[in-house]
């Protein structure tokens, strides 16, 4: 198994772009951009490389797990 590879052979160190994250989360790209702003709730974990935003898959998986546990999808509790 190579560096940054999981048991299924997927490279965990690959950085995803906004379009890929939007497709993964099944949301518009505008939602992804909005949830990287400091005032956003919840805030997506991301890396800023100059003007570019990049995302690590393990960070997004953790974000989704936490959001699922808390019942938070758009900054408010599910009813």
C-alpha cells in the first residue's frame, strides 16, 4: 500500500476542488463557497491555496459524520 492510500487503494491525500465537493455532497457550488466563509454555520473544512479552495476527503467525511450526529445540516437543529 502506498503513502496516503487506504485499504481500498484510494488516495487520501488528493485535494478536491469546489466542483468535486459540490458533486460529492450533492449541493450547488454556491453552497460550497458559502460554507467556507468565516461567518458560515456549518463551516466546511478547507485549504486555501491563493485564490483556490481545496478540500481533503477525510476532512469532509469527518464533517459529514459530525453533522449527521448533531442533526445539523444548515446551521440549525433538525426537528
